[in-house]
């Protein structure tokens, strides 16, 4: 098969072919770009293998396209050139293998065939020649085209050898299966199960790159189920695996919390949730095994799993090399609060309860409502409809309260700095007490969140505590409208 007419953008491939000829090295487009071209998917960055010096070819290419950003990685024998918004990566053909105890491969120069054999799957071992004698010819030594048609992930060599050479390929298998909705070849899957423990020699950072890509597919549960049955999850995420299973006692059972979690994750994905909301879905019930108890009257309970789960989040993020910044805090907050709207939906919703929910959720309130809706996985249509209608009522009440109170991002208009200036105090216990009392008054509905009412409450509390007001402050200008009602509609 010749694909010369499909090598676009033409300026890239013409420059590559000319550079390869000038350097006297055979060059080929390989891997994902070729695969996606044949699948009709959008093609992204271009990978080039040459039988020779990859960095030298990169520099020759950069000279031809002009105004290029060139990065040479001499220690790895690779290079990257970015020009006109297109990234091209270069590497010399090579052979790779891992020692049993090593996380880094042993690399040696090789032929194109060596390079194709070391690829993870036949669909990624496809290559297109950029050489004058056979420009545009598809080179497919392992029937990758057939596997694309069969929607099958199969290894070029014996699966045990392919996965032993680089254990990360097992994670790539479940990730590609999830992204492309492909099956994994039976022999390959058996080899993954047999070699799952070898994943532990791979750095957590590399594992998590694949895992996060898997979480971002439209239906992430498919890849997670494959990772579970292949025994990959237990190598790096035992807390998630511990959710699996159903226990029966005195005729009472609980749901399988692993598969429930995957349903919630799929629901969040279907609602357009970003990566961190998907992590919140993944972790929302993570502490259920640790809090599971059986009561003859109540049956199975998981009291406090939301608080314990929230306490676990930083440790899980740290071990998995996930960011420990505001993203982690966001996930932790959502895990901690994921039962709160459910509790509110079962009783008559008061303004005070809604204010507290909104204040504690802060900017995560819309994500929280997405999560609790996703948590409805009952197969009883009547129950599902009733639960969702209750959440509608909670959201309507939230919109009404926000519209009436103008909570201004859920913070009192009178700040700690204002209190210190008015009372002539440094940071102190008294300042903290007054700030807390004003906030509680707002949440309870006793104090309106405007300057006049908050100032009057400050004066009352100061008098009660025997503290004089030494400075009369002017109200600040009104901030931009922070309207939760509109956010919920959006």
C-alpha cells in the first residue's frame, strides 16, 4: 500500500524526505501517527525513526522548514523540532530491553525491523517510508492493518517477551483498549496477568501518565475493568481494588463498591467532568472497606467513610505522584462532602442548611452537584427519578438563597483585616471569634451579608467583649457579581 498522497502537511514530509536524503540515512514515519491516519482519527505529533543519527536528521530538517524550535537530547539519542505548530520527534532505530530489576532500558542501535519489533503493539509498529526509492510505502511486518480492522491489540513478538522488555506496555494495553474501544488479544491478556507484578519496576510517574489518559476517555470503566482483571490495579492502587467484592451476612448483602465506583466514574465522564472531578468520583467511596460494619437491624453500614476517605486523599495523591496543590484540595473537598447534598435532599431544605453547604463547598459546589447526581446508580427507575428530583429541589433552593443573599463567593463582606482595623487589634483570638460569629450569623440567616448589617454585628460583638471600635471604616466598592444561580444554570 502506498500512502504518499496522504502525507500531510506536505511541507513537513517533503522537508523530512529531503533531509534524510542529504544525511544519507533511511527515514520512516512510525507509530501512532500512522495508526491514526489509517483509522481516520486526527493525527497529532509525528514520530520519525531513522537508521542512523536521529539528532543530525532533526537539525537537517529544521534547516529546511525554517524558524524552528530545536531540542536535542544527546543522552537519549533523540530530538524534537517544532515548526509552524507541528512537533516532529526523531530517534535512531534501536533495540531496547529491561533487566529484571531495572526501571531503565538498555538501548543499542538497530535496524528498522528491530525498532518495529520492540514496539508495544502491531498497530503501533506500522511505518511509512520517506525514502526516494519507495516514498509513501506502508511497511507492516506484523499485520497491524489486519488488527486495526479486527479492533485488536496484539504484540509484535511473544507477549511475554514484549511485556518483559517494558512492563509499562501492559498499562498502555488497557489505555489503548479504552481509547480505541479495542479488545486485547487473549494470549497478550494472559501474559499481562502472569507478569502484572513486574509493573512495580516502572516509575509511578510513567504509570500515572497512562492511568490518567485512561480516566479521560468517554467511558473509563472499560479500561479500569481490564486493569483490574489483569491484576495491574493491585500493583499500584490497592485501595481501589479493596472496594471489590460483596459480603453476605444473615441474608443481607451490600453492593459491590468497585463496580459502583466505575458506574459513578462513567456518569461523571458522560457529564463532561474534567480529570480531577473524575478522580473525585474514583475516590468518593474509597474508605468504605475500612468503615464497613454489620448491624443486625440496619444491615451493612459505612459510617464516616466520607471523612476517612478525605483524610486518605493526600496520602494517595502523594504515593501516586499526583499534584499536592489545589487540585488535590479540590478532590479532597468533593470526597468529604459527597454525602451532604444527599442528606439535604431527604429533609425539608432550610435556607441555613443550604448556606452552609454552599459556604463549605465554595467554588466546588457545581462539581459537587455533578458528583452526587452521578452517584445515583440504582437500577430502579422510580428511585432514580425521585433522587434526581430531590437534587433538583436542592439546586433550586441554592439558587434562591444565593440570589437573595449575594454570598459573594461565600465569604462575609467584612474581612479579618477589616475587623483588626476597626478594633485596632493585631491577629488574635478575639479577631478570630468575631469573624467566626459574623460568618455563623450570615449562615444562620440572622445577619444579612451586607456592609451595614455586618458592621452592626461587629459593633454588637465588640461591645459584648468589652472592645472599643477605634476606627469607623467605609464600605468597599461592590465586587463583580458572583452569581451561583447562573453557574448552576450553565
